[in-house]
C-alpha cells in the first residue's frame, strides 16, 4: 500500500512552559541545529536557555494557539486530510521535533 508522509519541523504540544521546555530541549539538543561543541553548548542549554526561555516562549505561543491546538499542527493535519481526499492515498503527518514524532 502506498501513502504519503508530510513532515514538518515541529511544535510544542501545548502553550505551557513545561511543553515548550520539552520541545526546546529536543530541538536545541540536535547538533544539526546548534553547531557548537557539545561540551560548550549543553551547559548553556540546560543551565540557562531551558530555565529562562520556556516561560517567555509559552506566552508567545499562547497568543497564536487556537482552540484546535498549535497552528502548525492544525494546518498540517488539514493539508494531510485534503491531500488524502485528493489522491485517495493514506496521508499522515509527523514532526521532526515534538509530537506526533516521525
């Protein structure tokens, strides 16, 4: 059976500091995203970034969040549904960082 997988970068699961922290930890731990030596970057990430950024970022996510959820996830799910209807194929979507994960 053939199908299509739409992949997007990612989004937190909720506009809360805890969810944003999980998302940022996964995203910013990827050496392809932050090209600094691990011994240098990880203490900054875990000591500063993940303690300061999630609350501020969660406030900003809350401004764009809809009743349906993350705009990125909502629009990607709609694209998958429409593409499935158009092609007759099974279409799923996943995120590189966050949920639903690849």
